[in-house]
């Protein structure tokens, strides 16, 4: 049998810290609605970690993975991408991250992995796909794609109790808008709450899918407004979260236990300059248009002065694949669009649950498919300024990452076929 362990660590910061995700929100957090957490799921010598922040950068991921007891190439760390958390990526999203929080976050990730390993016990793996609950919609175009369905994995001990349950949904956790000043995991919190009520003692883990162009029904531009709207409320977040949990609970699960394997691949994130004006001239025009120092135009002006056209060399991006019995996981960096996830699903043609996760091991911003560049819009023409990038991510980057993901899955299958159930990584003093 496979060995499975899970853990959860509270990382809720104190009130008074800057919140991440909305340029229109300038006030600091005033309260906490629900706990922000790090959750780890360790299966044999592999692990998936989810973190209730908007993103983590490649440096933090590398440091945490290097410190954990498992081989670093067998770990993937994903952000839920909640916009109800603190700034978590230094130099990105137009606000400064608190250094103490970053250190605490890294420590919490390492601790969560180590605790999950310590909690491992024999288990079987049940998997299935929950029905699409109908909450996700393409925010760029009404007929745009959505990665529908909810992959589900439930880990059951030999005694019959549920150790952990892993679910994913490809939809931005932005039910709450820029007016929200409470720490919250957004709708994923309510998914986990309902599942943990249903399975007492279990740890529910939510991983966000390829939701770069998908949310619960509003445009990206709507998030640039600080005004409250009735449909973006905790009540609505609970309705969505509980609705997703119902799809999970109604899913027909079968035993998909089997060998475990992992693989990683790397690709380049390249950049394309879409602004053609001189940086200082562009900054000057935006400052003239700015109503105050917190307005969008002021943020753009700061970007033009500090980042425009700079550091455009390709960035190495990590793609991870895990094979847990019949189930598969592909973990991609950044804000990946639904079309890319659907391309991977078509190429792999896997019948058992396949999790295609975004925001994994780095979040440099939006990585659209080539077909979306002619449409322009926020994700292509503007968002890189929030992320502190010198330019837009170049076309074909998403396709290259998808190719790396498919190759990694195939290699993970090979590794799994050769794997024996050993725990050689647990040597005295750390990694073997």
C-alpha cells in the first residue's frame, strides 16, 4: 500500500498588513474571517503543498524544497491564489512584502512537509471526477473555454477513516472584491470546511487549477474598483464553496491505488515588449492622468520608471508531474489559462483523475495561450505592470510549458513503474 500523511499549519498574519491582489485596495487588513493555512499531502516520497497566498516566487519555492526532508524534485508548492491574503512575493503586485512574513511562510512550508511525512500511514487511494457545479466562467469572452469538472482524490486508511482529500477547481478565488479587508481563503476555505465537517479528522486540500482567465462571473476590470457589490460577499463565497464540495461528495470514486512516481522539467518564460513609447515619456503621461498616488495611472508610472524594458532575459520555469496510482498531477507556474489545461488533457487522454494545477513553484504573472494575444486586454496588455515584469510574457510560452508538462507526466509514469515502496529518504539527519 502507499504511505500517506497530511498536515496543516496556520499562517494567518496579524492585522494591519498590506493585502495582495487588488490595485484598487489601499487599506490594510482589519480582521480575519478564516485562517490562512499551509497544507501538505505526502504520498510515499512525493508531496503537494498548498498555501493560502496569491503566489510564491521561484526563490522561496527552491529554498523551502531544499530544506524539506523529501527530495526537492519530488515536491511541488502551489498557491491557492486567494486575494484575501498578504503580499507574498517580493517585488511583485505593486506592494512590498513583509520580510518577517516571508520567513515565517518558508518555515511553515518546511514544517508542513516534515509533519506530513511523520504522519504517514498505509492507505488506499480513491479517485473520481465531480460534476461541474457551474460557477466558473471565462472572464475574457462569454464563449471562452473553462476547464470543467472537479478531480477528486480521497486517501483512506486501512481502518477505513479518511486521512485527506484533495480537490481542484479551475476558478479564480476572487469572490470577495477589493472592498474586503479580512484575511480569507475566499471560496476554497468553504470547500475545505464542508469536506472536513463531512470527514472528521481529515485534512482537506484545495488546489487551484488553470484559472488565469476564469472567475465567478465578473470582468478583470471590475476588480480595479474599490466599490462593494452585493454578489461579491462571504455569503456568495460560502454558496460557491459548499456547491463545489457537494460535487466532490457526489462524485463516484473507485480504487486507483498503485505505484508512485514523479518527474520535473524546465522551460523558458520569454518576454515581448508591447509598449513602444519611451519609458520616461510614458511615465510622465500617466502621472499627468493620475488622480492621486494610489491610482492605476500612478502605479503604471512607477512601473515605467522602474521596470519597463528591463530584465527581459528568459526565466527558467519549473513544471512538475506526479503519478499517484492511476491519478496524475501536473503543476505549472503562473496564471495559466483554461485553454492550456484543456490542451494537456487532450494530449494525455487520461481517464483517471488528472489535476492540472497553476500557481505552482512560481507566479510571474499571466501566461496566455498564443490564440489570446490578438485579443489583448488586461491580462496581456496591463497585468505585467502589477507583477513588476519588464514586458508581457511572450506568445508560445504557454504551449512550451504544456509540452514540458506532458513530457513530465510520461516520465513520471516510467518512474512509477520502476518504484518500490521504500522510505529511504527518511535517513537520520535528513535527506538520503
